[in-house]
C-alpha cells in the first residue's frame, strides 16, 4: 500500500485547524482509502491556540504528527521541517487556510500516479485573492521564468503533490533564506499541472503582507541568479559612456559656441541621480554578502521545541 504524507505549515490558524483536519480525514477515508497516510502539522511559533488544538487532535489520532518551533521562523523553514519528517511515497504540501480544498487532493494524487511524474501542481481555475496578490503572483512567476528558465503557470500555488524522490533531494540543500517553490522548480524534476478549485478565506487573516511578498521576491532574485550583478556591470558601463558623451557635449559647446549651461542645477541633478544608482547597487551587493554571511554561520534553519506522535508506527 502506497503512503501519502500531508505537510501543513501552520501559523495562527486556530479557526481553521479542526475543519481542516476533519476534511482531510474524510478525504482519506473515502476517495483515498487505498492509501496509507500521515498528517504532519508544523506550528511555526503560533501565539494563538493552534498548537493546543493540534496536540489534542494528535492525542486522538496517531496518524497526526505535530512539530512546534520555538518561535516564528517562517513558512519555508516549516515546510522543510515537514519534508524531513515525512515518510510517504508521495508528499502533499498545502496551506492551513483552506483556500485550497482538501477535497482536491485526490485529483493531484491521481494525476501524479497516471503520468508517473515527480511533481503535480494545483492550478487555481478561479482565484479568490486581492488584485495586489494576483499582480504579485504574476511578477513572481515571470521572475522565476527569467532567472531559472522554467515556465511556470501563473496560477500555480503552494498546493502540490511530490514524489519522495523530490523530497530526499530537497532536504540535501544546506542554504538558508531559500524559497521552497523556486528551489523545487530549480531541481528540474518532471512536473505536470491539474486544475483545482480555490476558495475564499472565510476565517482568519492572510499572513502575507505586501512587504513580506516583496521580501520573498528579493530572496528569489538573489538566491537563484547572479544576473543582477552582471546587470550592475552593464549599467555602470552605460553610465560611464553617458558621462563621456555629456562631457564631450559640454566641451564642444564651450569651444565652438562659447557657452556653458547653468552649472549648479544640472550638477545637483546628476549628482543626485548617480548617488541614487550607487546606493541601490551597493544595497544589492550587500544583500548577496549578507546571505553569504548567514550561510557561513551555519546556524540551524529552525529550532524544534516539541514533537508529538513521531515515535509511533505511522510516523518517523
């Protein structure tokens, strides 16, 4: 009997946890009854009752494992912790907000079995998100396409099923500040897509602010390509060329027309422009150096406070 591990990062989702578990249980007792299964919830330092609810559920169901972090380390470290603890032949990754219905899991599993691929992404056919989130998602997938050379559906979500082969290779990567979705795509395993429903968030609030989304985009750009550094070189060359042309223009005006442009305003504009460019590029280089520094420290990606139900026969 094949086994499916469902990995769910959780952060302050007390209003959705019980419903999520009930719906997952129903799906695996009906549509996926031919599969063994385990549910792995990773509490990413929640400050509400999320962990208590998960602990109560795990005490009643030995197939539910709970990992609790000492503090909030982020969704992607939580995914990594769930992957490392999974033992299924297939691993389903999903959020705890119920926007991706658990009832869609059989469609993902059916697709990965039929096509014999390593990853099947859930594609939102009717996305229920704000216009800002939709625009941000398009920008992210365009960046991923340019940097990695991998065409991704703009409506692909965290919701996916992967073979254990993908998971075993994923957990080999030692770097910090990595974006899980981009890293999985970078590995190059065969993938497919399946249309899935996308529901409104009825309870709780989204944990992704605009600033957080911008930070993730920066992680992708810096973590997966050095092209931006090469771009800085070309911009420097172009600006140097522009300065020579501008200097020549001023020299010709002086020699042949005996006129000079008013100096102070143009000087202020040019200095402001070039200093702005300089500090932007300095910040980009600093981001690369900061990531080298963080990885050089070799600090753990996360710290586990409590593990529940990982000594029984169902879970590692």
